[in-house]
């Protein structure tokens, strides 16, 4: 939403009418330099790319030195690669200038990257508030778990404070004995080891493996010792592409497994 009849420099100085002309220009050029746009000071908005326009808009908003900025889905109109770069530039400039920001987003990665604290909302109510680490590693609700990533979901009954699954038992200290439980397992919680040969007992095996770039995604048919079976997704760092049918052993990272009473729901939300 830049003023089309004003140059880049004039756009940035728009909110600085109370300053002398020389100070207005110096302040604008300082911000444009921080955002890599000083060479475009004399250009007009229609000659700039979307990412360049975004940088100029940020400089214009920061020029009056606001104590707090509201950023409402600021990067949603940019393509993925450009969005990452502009997001990174924005974070560095905000930190450098000490400006507070309230960012609204539906993008979980953006919330994790940009925020010091996150308030995750569902249907107008805050479900959980805390640091990115707290929301990701200590979710209080199934909705919080599913907002940040896809998960494997299993059900079972609590026996002796634990729930049996095809990939081992998981602790359920907050649930009553005999209560139905909803077990949520992040794909990275599954540690997968290829076996040289199938064990004599029932074993888990690979259905499909796909390379996603930084990680490999495995579809696995998991078999428990008691005959339980489940189709699970595992995310493994780097290149790990076992053949279809490859027997595997699976263990769990308990820090990325979450147990809630069965029937608790997850829905769409924003941070």
C-alpha cells in the first residue's frame, strides 16, 4: 500500500513531517540502507518487485520510530523463497531498532521464527501462550500439537499409567486407569533403524520412502509385539531411503509424544 505518486524516499519520509528536511532524508536513507533499498530511493513503487515494495513499506512504518508495530499477515502475498528472505530481513531490523511487534499469522513456521512469545488462538480464545519452545514441546491441548505439524495419532487404554502402542508404551500420568487415550506422535519422534534381515517375530516394515530435501519421509507399517498394527509417518534427517518392504526397528523419542484424553478435538487457528 505504497503511495504510487511518491518516490521510495518520499514514501518513507511521509510520516516525518515534524522533522527538518535534512533529518527526514537522513532517517529515511538509514532505514533504506538497513533493508538494502538505498539504491532505489528515487524509484517509484510500480518499478519495484513485490519484495522490494515490502521492504519500502517496512521502512515507511518504522520511520516515525513507533513503540509497537502491528503486522497482519505481512508476508502472505510473497512467494516462498522471497518470503523467507524478507521475513529474515524484517526480524533483524526490528531487533536492531528495538521496535516491538504484534504479528498475526496462520503460518506455524513464521510464528516460530519471528516470535519471542506466541499466543495461539482458536475461535477467538487463547489456547496457550508462551515461548515457541514451550508451545512446541509442552502443548496443553491437541490443537496446539497439530497447529505446528502433522502428527501420527493412535488410541488406547491406560493400564498402569501407560498406553500400549505398536511402537512401544508411552506414559500417561495425567489420565485415569482404564481411560481412553489419544496418543499424538510427531514424525520426528520415530527413530527408524533398517534391519539386515527380518526378525523371527512380527516386524515393522517400510511402505514407501520419499526425499523431501533436508529430510526423508517414511511411510511405515508398524507392528507391536501384541499384534497391534498402525500406518505411521516418520521424518528422518538427511537422505534415508530404504526400499519398500525393508524391515525396520522403531523406537520413540518420548519428548515428542503427547497423550490426551480421547475425544479432545483439534481445529484451525492462528498465532
